[in-house]
C-alpha cells in the first residue's frame, strides 16, 4: 500500500498551504464548539444556541467540501491515472456517507 494515498488506513502528504487551511478551519470550528459549550454552561437562550450550532454545521460542511475537492483533485485523479478503479468505488461510498 502506498504511503501517499487517502483514506483512514492510508496517509496523504499535504502541501503547507492545504495543511494550514484545514487546520485553521478546524481551529475555528473547535472554538465555535467551545463557545456553544459555554453558552450551555451559562444558561443561554435556546434559540441563540441553535443559531450557533447551525453555524458550526455550516463550517463543518464547508470543511468537508474543501477536503473532498482536494481529495478528488489529488488522490482520486492520481489513482485513476494509475488504473486503480477501486478508488471510484471508495469515492462513491464516501459520497453516500456524506449525503445521509
């Protein structure tokens, strides 16, 4: 198994720009979640919490879109060029999981 492939049991080297962008997004999401926890701890009004949860969901969806695009443009394209058609099956399975 190649070291530079995607999936949970594989690895992928990311460019510094891609890495920093993903980590920055995750740090923001983590901060938003900590903010929601604080709101619950401080008995914030339900609607205010729900609005913040919606913002976290939107941020996670945005993260997924960026990660998926990077995956398709790098790992999937490379594997198809190398004749690894099973990568398409993996991608379709991933899309099914994302669209539940």
